[in-house]
C-alpha cells in the first residue's frame, strides 16, 4: 500500500490517499489531544477487545455529546453550549493541564467555554479514554503512597498505581449510562433488577430477557403494562422522540401497532395529553430514579402477552451496577492505551 497524495480538508482533517483515490489514513481516525467536529472518539469493545465498541464521543458547534452506537445512534450525554460564536475556528475540545477544556464558541488563547473534571495534581503523562462501559475517564500513573480519594488500580510487585478520574461524574450518575444494567435491566441507585416477566440473561450473564417472548405473530394477544416513574437515558436528546405533542393513549396505540416496538416511553411536563413518545425496539437499561432530578414525568409501557402480569421488579435479588472496569481484567491491559487521547 503506497501513498499517492494527501489533502487537508476544510474540516482540518489530513487525508492520505492511494492511486485509486481511496483514503488509507486520516487524522480524524487518530485523535491526539484535540477533538474536532467530524471526529469521533470511539470506545473499545471491551478491556481485552480493541475493536470499535458501543460508544462514541463527538463535538460540534453546539457542544459535546456522547452516543450509544445503534442503527439510530442514541444520545446519553448532552453538554450544550449556547451563545454567539466568538471565533472563526471550528469548535473543539482539548485536554489541558489534566482537564477537558471545551472551546465551542471561543478558541485559544481565550478562556474555554467550559472545563470538565477537577485538575489532576500531577497532569504529566495523563491520557483520556472513552471506556467500553461508556465512561469518559482520565488515567495516569501515581506512586502507591499517593491517594486523594480517587479510584486507583495497582500493579503487583511494583510501586506504581493507575489513577483514574471519571470526567463526567458531576453530570452523569451510574443509572444514566445505557448499558449499566444490560437489556431490559432496571437501575435504581446503582442497583440492577429485572421486571416481572423477565429473568436474568444466562447467555450474556448481564441484563434481562423475556420469559415468554413477544413476537409479531401473536399481536392480537398483546397488551401494555404500565410502570410509573421509569425513565430512559435517551431523554437528554431533544430530537429523539418518535412522536411529539401527543396523548398518552396515542403513544400506547402506536407501540401496539408497531411490531418492532417492545417498550413505549411517554414523557410529559404539565399536561398528560401533550407529551413525547419513544418507541423502543432495542431496549437498553431503564431507570426509576429520575423523579426529583427531572422537570418532567415519565411512564414506561412494557409490551407483553395478555396472560402475563407485570410488576415493577422481579423477585430476583438486585445486583450492583458496576461503574468502571474489572480490576483483574484491567491489570492485564493497563499499559495499552487503546482508543484514547494522548
């Protein structure tokens, strides 16, 4: 494979191409300390699998956003910046002195529009990574006798530990992450449980699966069971609703008429006859801790066979949602950066 030429696009993306004008390398696929519009910081599939994972981070002229990758990407983090753009340069984010600086409306040498994460006491050799669980973290090595409350992983028989900081800790809780409890899992204060009519998924050992699966062939015998005060992570996306300004009954009917709909989420502010409807086919983690945190109300309608009765949670004991990575696995791969910003 040989390089026939290069081109700097107006997006600041440097592209190398071959004799067939096919792109063989581009800077947007290899971010360093800066992320530009059009670039994606993509997670790895797991701590031991470095192929592209389920999450990505992107920046635009409107702010910083994180998505779960699916047929239609689902937003789970929204940090919007509004105002008049002061710089002609494209918006970007950059790692500066152990913090994540957002230059959305402004540009250096001006002050950033926002700074995420508290500064690290020692910002040398710090890197940022979007992990396989959707968390955005800073990492760097520290000595074993250094501790200030942040989670660390220590190597065996050496004097170094890996110090990590959850960059979005002040903005996202455990239950706000799309896969924290797996498919159909219900997250409450970091605890995972399955709905009645669902059981632990023994194949993936994570999430929940239908005991009596709903199929398109038995549509006449299907109904929807109501769960109050259940929320969905995708609510942070103002454009994600499938139907807007409708009544709750219309939302339910839309799900019953749609073969692929498994859960209908109905969100409203003051008037229950005027809300937003989300028709979920790929159902990720649900949460029932949104009440008190959100200015709106939310109901979940779970599609089931009419013979089933659905309650809020199953009798199976809840499990702890794991925020972070498994220590044993992490130690094996700690020296490999993967999809990170150096």
